[in-house]
C-alpha cells in the first residue's frame, strides 16, 4: 500500500517548512514592522503618508507566514507546541496584541484627521514596537532553552524574562528598523528617501552590535554550540557565514552613501539570512532547546502525511499570490491615499 511516510522524511520536511515560514515572516513582516517603528520620527506628515502607503498592499499578507509557522508547529510537532506555548504564553500574547493594535491603528489612520490622526500614528508605532520587542524576547528565551520535566514545561510563567532576552528584543527592534529604512529607500524618493538613508546609516551599527552579541553569547552559554563553531575542522567550514555577514554590512554602508536604492534592502535581507542560518546551525536538531529534537516531538506519520498533501496544494497558491502582489504594487509610493 502506498504511504507517503515510506518515501520521504516527514519530520525533516516539516521542520524545514516551519523554519522557512518563520524566516519569511521575519523578512516580510520585518520591514513593515520596521516602518512602524520609524513612523513617528518622520520629518513631515507627507513623509508618513508615503511610508504607510508603501506597505499598505502588503502588511496583512506578510503575516500569513506567522500563521503557517504556528499552525504547522501545532499540527506537525504537538509535543513541542505543548511545551513551548506554556513557556511563552505571555510574550506571544503581548506580541499578538501588538499586531492587533497596529492593525487597528493602520485602518483608522486612513479615516482620521487632525489630532486624532496623530494618536493613531503613535498607536501604529507602539503596536509595531511591542510586537517586534516581544518577538526578540521569544527568540532570546528559545535560545537559552526551557526547563522541561518529562514531557511538559516545568518552569515558571516569567522564565522568558531575563537580561539576555531583553537584549535580543532590543537588537531585533534595530534589525527591523534597518529593514524598514532600506525598504523606504527603495519605495520612496525625495525627502522621505533622504531621511530613510540617515535612519539606515544610524541603526546599521546597532544591528551589527546586536548580531555580534548573539553570535558571541551563544557559544559562551552552551558548550555544545561552542564546540560546533570553534572545534577543528568546523571552524573553517562555518567561517564563511560570519565573513559573509561582515561583507554585507560593508556593502550596505557603501550603498547607503553611494545612492543605491534597491541593493541596501537586498543586502539587509542577506544579513538576516546569515544570522538565521547561523542560529539554525547552532540549534540543530533541537525543536525544544535543549530537551527534545524535532524527531522526538513529531506527530504520527499519517497526520504529517495528510497535512503535507494540503500544504503541497495550498503553498504554491499563497506564494503565487504574494509574488503577484509585490509585482503589481512595484515602484515608488506616493503620499496620496489609495488604500
């Protein structure tokens, strides 16, 4: 009898799908959250109009990947979901509230006038800031690991709150601000673009500092990660990742001061890719660091097979829609509302 689990490695495929969905969410929702972080600092209301028009066609669709990542974790790795959710209830809830708050502010701002519009401007900013900071806190808690006893979370409700997770939260705020600023360089012109270049130049150094802190602290906190990155011959095999990241930072700095419009954003995506790749290598094959691997938390093969069939059908549809949306709304954004 034909069975999908007999011909493919289902846990590995789902592990890759969820990792890819999270990465796409970070990249795509990262730039529009970054625009929200920078929003109240724009020099004029016309600049803010351009900023919000630049992300209007994309911002809600970008959050599709968060749904795929969370839903895929629940369905394909139920044990991991059962451990991670109790450990991260509070930051996940605060993140979702931030996303909801910014979504409401986004819609209401288009109809608001006068002082009320300024209120929604700040609402959009603080919703974006809260969502981003909580995502960084979640990442910091994930990297440091969880207290597990048997097959359940054995820690407290605030184990996620520590100096390391706060540091990662701040670093991610600057990272998303870089994505937002380089996005605006690509999608706007004149005063808005000039201001975005200054913002990108300012936050670039903080992004580099944050990435360095993460890269140095992880091997210091875990001996296995330290051995993975610094033992021979691994150190020579993995050296291209930090070297590539350094080259990308240099290219972004040069492009910001040489008038390039598209390359700073693409290079910023590359910085996030190298950071995500390094993080994935460090945490392989853990899905609940450092207690359970993705294979140990996988659902029954028939369940993963059924889910994979649906994903194979729907994922190309979603990718086609997203790609078409970005193609249709290419070019520069204006200050005139077309939402």
